[in-house]
C-alpha cells in the first residue's frame, strides 16, 4: 500500500486546520466515515478538508467538536479559515471558487451581466473599471486572468452542469463596443452549443418575478448539502441553512418557468450577436 502523504500545515490556514483535524481524528481512533456519521457530509468531503483543499462549514465544525470532544476548537477556527486569502479573487469570493470546483450542478441568475466564466477580456475590463475606476493596469490584468481561469466552469465537459437565466437587458444594453459585444455574445453561443451549459433569457416585459435584486447562484454537490450564494458589487454571502436554501431553490424554479425556453433563448442571443456584428444594434 502506498505511503500516506503528509500534510504541510505551513502551506495555508486551511492546511494547518486540516492537519490538526486529522491528528485529532486519528488520536480518537475514528475513521473518516465514522467521523461524518450523523452529519450531512461525506467522508471524501472531510478528507479534502484535512488536506487543506476545502474549508470546513460551521455546522460540520460543530459536529466534529462534539464527536471528538475538542471543546469548540474547530468552530472557533472557522473564522480564521474563511478569512484566509487563497487566490487572486476578492476575499469574499475565494471560498465560492473552491466550491464551484466541486459542484455537481450550478444554477445562476444574473440580471445585469454575463456570468464571469463566460466573459472575454474586453467585457471583463469594462466591468472591472466600472467597479474600480482607480485600479492600476497591473490590478486589472490580474482580475482578467483570475476570471478567465474560471472559464473551465462552462467550457470543460467534465465541469458541473450549469443552468443560467439572464435578463434580456444584458443583450440590449451593451457595456462595450459593438464588435466586442458581437464577439462576446458569439462566445456565449459557442460555449452553450458545445457543453452542458443551458441558457434561458428572461424577457424585459416578464413583469414581477423572483430574484428581482442581485446575482444568485444555487450549487449542489455529491457529498454535501446544497447552498446558495448571492453577490453585490463589493460583497457576497453564502447561505447554507436548509430551509432557506429550499425556498430559494423553489423561487429559482419559478424564475425558469417565467423565462423563454432554452432553444428560443439561444436563438435570441445568437441574433443579438449578429445584429451587433452588422451594426444594427446601437448604444
């Protein structure tokens, strides 16, 4: 049997936290499966936390503290782990990047922008400059690179299944030049045709509908409970309370019902791309 790889606790806060968790678990004579029994989480999920690849949710930390009798140690350390900077992304978004990499399915609603992993550089630059008008060129380049690194979410055939609802105004109110907008929308169409990414457009005259404020993601996993993420311009929040996530999930179903069918939506995006390319769409 291959030797078990040790954990470098100095690599990051999550790695330090995970190494301590493994030590406490093994000192108590518990296997991974025995440790997660009675929780919503799987043994694989816990193993990834121990290796510093995931951050521990508060509810799992409480479960572990009670099981291993660690006097609230892991719950107290959750705040340190969530504050740890792990990537080029904003601090509030770093954990979401980790989660989307393990999601089985992602459902997203965006009332104002094309989803980040589908954005090309001109579009990303426009969004970044609008939010951070004093950002240096170096900072803008870093944000562009970080966002393009997430393109796999929609483009990789092994990525999560994605269902995206976009407001029609995203097609009608360009934030970049016509040629760049044509290329951007054509890219959305190309990705949708080659992957499991399914788009729906909510018409501008759809009337009152769920999620009339803010970007919303719903993520499901094979080894953990579903959760929801909502985001503003400078902040974001993960919601994992089961009853509340259930309410949001039901509301998303109603939103999809109010949107145009996928085939019709894709044709609308394709037509908008053609119109921008031919100069028919003005600002």
